[in-house]
C-alpha cells in the first residue's frame, strides 16, 4: 500500500490519500460491497467474526470477501485445526477496509480459521465434497 500526504502552506490543512494496488488476489478493495463471484463474506467487528462458521465447496478455488469494520488490524487465516500448526491459507491483514481473498482449492473436511493478530477471534470452515 502506498500512502500519499499533501500538506498545504502553514500546515493548516493536511490531506491524505491512499493509493491501493491489488495483487495476487488480495489487496484492500475500494468498495465495501462483496463482488458477485464471492462464495461468502466474513466481517470482523468488535474483535469477533460474523459469521464464525462458513461453508466452502471442496476441490475448487473460492473467493472470500473479508470486511474489517474495526479500527484495528485483522485477517482471516485457515488452519487444519485449532492448534494452528498447519496453515492452509493466510489472508492479508487489513484495517478499516475490505478485500477479496483468493483461497486455493481445499480438500473436503472440517477446518479452523482465526485472525492471526487476535488469535481469540476464531471460526470454523466446512469444506464440502
């Protein structure tokens, strides 16, 4: 992310603009509206996920729209279980923004997700056949 600051004479006015480049399926989105091809939406607010249980199709890549409404950084990361020992997918960390995560194909099963910044924010992922 590139930050651009513009200061006018005397420092009386300070304007900030943030230019964002999306790459690799991640990146802060300009809109807080999910794209039509998103499989599901996860919202972070008040240091919790809504919903905290999602379902994804098995064996095919999917898109998750992630909206962080908190003033603190969050992400969504998938692991094989709540011990978070084996990563399946780790999404970009964002603050007061939205992004689309491109999640690779997952095998059918029951998995765990959390915010890596706030590990007490958790949920479950059911991947169907």
